[in-house]
C-alpha cells in the first residue's frame, strides 16, 4: 500500500517550530513526512540542538517512502529575513504564510494527504500588514471553506468551538441559530469522516452560567441554542443540551458523549489543555483537506534551547497519518 505523504509546516522561524520539527526525524512511520522550511534554518537548528539528522531535499516526482529514523525530507522555502532565535521579525511573515500556502495548495491538489502545522505568532504577521487571526481562519479562506470548526482532541476527549478567536464581548452576537446549527453539522460529519464515529454523541454547552437557568441568567439558550439543537435532532444529529459548562466536563457527564461543543474559546479549551497540555491535537474541521496542529504557541524563550517538548507535534503527526489512512474506510458504530 502506498504510504501517505504528510507535509509539516515549521511555523514561526524564531520560535520552537523548527526545533520540534527536527525531533520528528526520530520517528518511524508508515508515512512520508515532508517538512516545509528553510533548509539552512533546519540545518542550523539541528546543529544547535546537537541532533544528527540527514536533511534530504523533497522531490515531488518520487514515490513516497515510509519515515525512518534519522532522516527528514525538506521542502525548501527560503526565509525572507535573517532569523534570530527568540526574536520576532515581521520581515518573515511572508515566509510563514508562504509555508502555509504551499502546504495547503499541495493538499488541495492531492500532492499531500494531510498537513500538520507548527505554531505561528499571530501578532507579528498582523504587524507586517497582513490581518491574521489564526491558522484556522487563514486555511479556511485559502481552501474556500465556508465555516472552519476548531476541534481539540486527546484520546476520547474532544472539544469543538462555535466561535474561535473573538474578544469576549463580541461572542454573544456571533452565536446565532444558523452558526450553531452549521457547526453541529460539520462536527457531526467530520467525527464520522475523520474519527470513524458513525453515530457521534455531541454535548452542547450553554453560553451563560447554569445554561441560562431557564432565562434568569440570559436567554441565549432559549432563543438561539435550543432551536438550533431541535433542528439538528430532526436531521438525525445526536445533539444534547444545552448543558451547564461547569458540570459538562465531569467524568460522569463525559462518559456518554464523543465530543463537547463549546460556545467560545476559553469556555472549552482550558479544560482539555489542563487535562493533556503538550499532547493535545488541534484539528480544523469543515475543510476540504486534513489539517492537524499543536496545542501550544511559539515559546520564543525556549527556541534552540533543547528544552522544547515535541509531544504535541508528534501526536498531531500521528493523528494526521491516521486520518489519511482512514480515507474511504467505513465509519464504526
């Protein structure tokens, strides 16, 4: 069977992205990894970390080969400005976005079976003059997806979001019946497509404390979320709730569900990151491609120190390989 080819973007060059990418050379996988990065940057990074890695040029015309320890294929993309570890430079924003563009386009054409992304620094990209709210939104625009859905996963704990990178004061206005319903449809579909869950059970959180407490603590549950859930159920989606967020993550509540849908970023993600930070995988649903990512930032203070933990990137790669291998497989009950 032909091994899938997975592209890994190395992210912000001044951060730990190149460091953790170098650590991927130790993996043995039934898939080919291709790291999109400046070759000289990776060579310097390997030398600073004391890693003996054979960095081989990526040749698109060759058949993909399984990843074997000690080597990495590199899709060379030159940096736009000199890189100093730990020091951000807006001059390299175009480099970071170029990596994403190349990887995303390669996935759309079938050159790559999936893409995995190391962390980027949103602020420095925005400072360069390019509005950028995150990988999720950028890749959705690049791939023509109408609504990307962020999902973080570790084992059987999966948390998806209705809204992502918004100031808290803007969240209530962004939560509409249409958005909740559209998010549920995407989550339901991709839990089957990617995770093999034929009949996923989804717990939906309320927006307000105690899920609004029958309207006494807010009416978003009554006016917006409950009507969306009613439509979803009529469509055959097992959507439960709205549930109070403060009890939805207890072991008893989680025992009967496959995913939790939170209304906003800091309602759901602190829980899963507390449970498994450094091993959690960020997955973008609703795209025409497979994309996984790490659960952490650029950690500028750790760049080239040898203290960066590659656990989340390894997990993201493993899940991307799993998703790529599931293509065309029947969903399990």
